[in-house]
């Protein structure tokens, strides 16, 4: 079977690091990198560090509005599908690259496989919510991280008359379990920053909804200032996403952050270093969906800097609290004791093998239904 895999950003590279080796052991996989994350710190370094097979095709499409980016991806993807004639097209998550791949595949009548299907935040103002919903309704095989995700799909009518649903667990759990075991032994990242386990906060922020609108960006800076003042001298470690760094600079807000003595501003970090900082943190403050999940796997409390999340299970267990950009809610959340229980919401590993099994089962059923 020939599978065309479309990748575009850091979380997708991480998931591909788990699934691609298994796919390639039994099938032909062709990887297309759209270029959505084009910075070395967010792209090339992950292929190198995680030993992901390097892309067979680079589209080099980055920047511009969501609609512009999507439109520019569709034409080259259409051409590649025509040239390669894949049996299936695989996409991950909820980015513009995800939706572009799904649209191009569906238009060419190629079976679309969506990894991490069924996630919903309920916030249609988020581009990611629109991307994941539309992709799910175009997909032929929907691979879900949890039974709750599968239930959402069934409630939307998927699985009854169209689309095949399989609960496979979460690929990022596979990698996180292996990486976090190594990260807990990785003292160098903490020592280099003079950090003590459990005595600092890790912060990440890059969502367009938080860093593009000037008022939201200013509210993010104000939150950091107030949390830092309340917890001083405990450090806050903030690896800066290129998008966030550019917005802070353009708005004249970076200097305010540089004046916070307990704040450590860092460049983007490789996966294992990020994992080491996460595992040693007292808590994570983030607007990243992937980081929320990694925090849960590491049993590190998470404060989500958004009013909603697609990872609703983590909120229901008490390990994740939605504080948006409200410093009072953030400080109250930090004062809460750890939840008493930590159930394995997204499986205990083995998601890659489950994905491969589901893909092969789907392919066999499709071949039997439509013999050549």
C-alpha cells in the first residue's frame, strides 16, 4: 500500500516519529512537508532529533492568512496526488496542512486517514476547530485518541453511513512515555538554567488567538508579570515561539518581559529538552493542545491559557484548568492541591501498532468491497 503523509508543524512531526517507522516497515510511505512550520527550531531539528524520515517533497508554503495558506497548499498537493496515485492519504491533527491534505485527498477520491480524529473544543472561532471538524467529515478512516472522541464523531453522524472509526490511543503518549523516562534523567537542561525540580513554572504561548490581537498579547504579558510577581523568586521559563517573539517585538512588549527578573526567555528548544523542563516543572502554563496532553502524561498540572480546550478529559480529571488570560484564576489554580487520581486517558502506549492494525484492516475491507 502506498500512503501519502502530509505534515506541517511540530506536533505532527512528533506523531510521525512514532507511526512512520511502522508504516515503512510494511508499506510505502511518501512524506510531504508543506512548510507551515519552516523555522529550523520548529522543523528540521525535529526530523534530526527524533529520526523522522526526511520529507520526500517540500512545498515551502508558510505565512499569509489561513485562507491564503490553505489555497496555496491545495494546488501542489493535487499535483502530487495525481503523480503518485496513493492508496490513502494520511493527515494528523488540526492545522491548515491537515485540512489541505484532507481536501486534496477527498477531491481526488483517495481515502483520507485522520489521526487524532474527533477532538472538539466547541469554539468555532478557532481555526483549529474548523480544520479538525471539516477533516473529520472528509475522512474515510478516523483514528481516535479516546472513546470520548469516537462518541463525538458518532453524535455527528460519522461512522453510521460514512467513515470508519477506530479508537487507537494517542501517538504522542507513545513518544512521551519514552522521552519522559529519558527526560527525568536529563539534569543538564535544568542545571544549565539553575532550576530545581518542582520549583519553577514552564510557559509556552503561540496560538494566533493569544498573540495576534494586540489586546490579547498585552493581557498575556500582564498575566506573566502578575504571576511572576506573586511567585517571585520562583523562576518562569518561557521558550519563545518565533511567532510570539515577532509579535512581542512589533508591539513593543518584549522589553516588559525582559525586565521581569525571574523570567527566563529562551529560544525554541528541541523535544527532549522541552520534555525535561516539563517533567521538572511545578506546573505548565500553555495555550498548546499538544503540551496540555504531554503535561497530563507527565502528571504535571496544566493551566490552559484559553477559554476552551479540545482535551476536555484532562479538565474533568482536574489536572488541567482553563484560566484563559486571567491572572487571578491562574494564581488560584496554582494554589490547588494535586488531584488524587491520574487515570490513563489516552492509553498506556502501543498507539502506533493500533494505528497500523486499523489502517490495514480498513485497507483489506476496502479492497474486498471494491475489488480491482
